[in-house]
């Protein structure tokens, strides 16, 4: 069974290319302000924007691989990820999805997409009624990820549904990279459908960005405002060991018993990796899945807990230009 949950998730730019300025204006208005949108009315301007994008993606993937290599050499991942979040705001500018009109003067959307040979993002084609068979063939051939008919009577709902689906989809290459940081037993737990669905719902509700880790096991997440959370995951089979560690850390009998019974979790490894001061933090468990095989607890990291301030996605959005059409 394959992993369906994204192990490395973050927002990115959505690029629209359409020769109709009125249609572009409409797209810019209906897409939520929490998404970074870029509008292009000419293929030349779009092509210039995307010219260096494969190299940017490659550099970012190399930075992630470097973190995992350092982890293999004994350096914990959590501080590395927090440093990456603090120092790499450019990650939010990476083009994550391109939505391109099929029918344009002198070219068509598939020809434009063909120029993006090494770009690994999602491709969506906007089609007129006469273009749907072309779009279906392109989708079945794997040339595009989705297509949206312009004549759809509820196109706004359809378009946003497609964009949301693509925004949370697991990226094959990045999932392969981060899967290396998980043990086989952890991967098996994440493959349980009810667990995967519960984690997906949790991440969508709370964070704009997260990474799934194996040591310690859990998700390091980031809100749009830059608040960092640690969602600790503990298999039911590991509760006794965690309770024993909690007792060794000086927690009282009642707390140790509540951990052993799966009512609370102790963030012992979180304290160790980030060198947190004070007593070991305790949080109540949250249900993750239907069979009781996995427990979770959320710990909020204050600014004082972090090695350096984390760059907030909301700051990035505020610094961007208004959604004006690029017509060069």
C-alpha cells in the first residue's frame, strides 16, 4: 500500500496564463487571498517567469536532501527544518501549479506546457467546449494533472476544488526523499486509511506547512502566522516505553500512569532535540484513526523555544504585489 499523505507540504505560487484579461481578473478575484497568485496574459511573460523555475526546484530539493544526509550522519532533523523555515522564505515563491488556457493566439496551452520540461509542479488546462477531447487525451497520457472546462456552469467551485486537491497532493520526489527518514513500522501506520485521513484533516485545519519526521515520530507544522507546532505521534505499542522514560525524567506517578493508559503524551524527545528548558511538557492525546493503534498530542513551540524566528507565510503574502496582470 502506498503512502497517500504528503510527507513534506508547503504552499507555493499558482500561475495563470490566459489571453483574456477579463477572465484573468475573475480568476484573481475568486482565488482565496491566502494563496499566492500570479497572472499572465502572454506566453512570453509566462515563459520568462518560469525560465529558472526548474533550477530553483532542484536547489530546494538539494537543500532537503542535505538535511536528510546530515540526519543520517547523526544530526537531528528538527533543528535543521526550523533553520530552513527561518532562512528560506524563497520557498514560498516556487511555482507549485500552472493553470493555462488551451486556446490562445499563435499557440495552445499544451505547447506552452511542453516547454516546462523539467519543472515538477502540477499542470492544469483550461478548455473550451471544442477542446475537451484534446484535454481528455492529454490527461490520460499524463501530460496534465487536471483540466477545467470554461463552460462549466459552476466553474469557480470546480476550479477551487481542483486547486485545493492539487495543493495537498503528495509530491512524488519529495515524498521519496522524506520517506527515507521514517522506519518501516512508521510508514505502515501512516498507510492506515483512517490514520491518513485524520492526519490530512488535522494538517489542513491547522497548518500551511509541515514535515513528517521519524525521529522523533510526528509532524512539525507551521501556521500562516509563523507559529510552530509539534504533533507527536506515539504507537499504542510504544506507550509503556514512553511512560518509563517519563518516569526516568522525574514525572509523577499519576502522569506516568496517564501516559501508559494513552490519555497523555510527554514530549521528551522534543525537549532533547531543541534543548528546551523547564519540566517535560505534557499534553492530552488526540484520536488519530479508528483502531486505537496511534495516539497524538500537540505541543505549541513559543518563540523562546526556537533557535531563531521562523519566517511566517503571512509576512510573505503581505510583501507580494497586488494581483495585477503581467502582459509583457
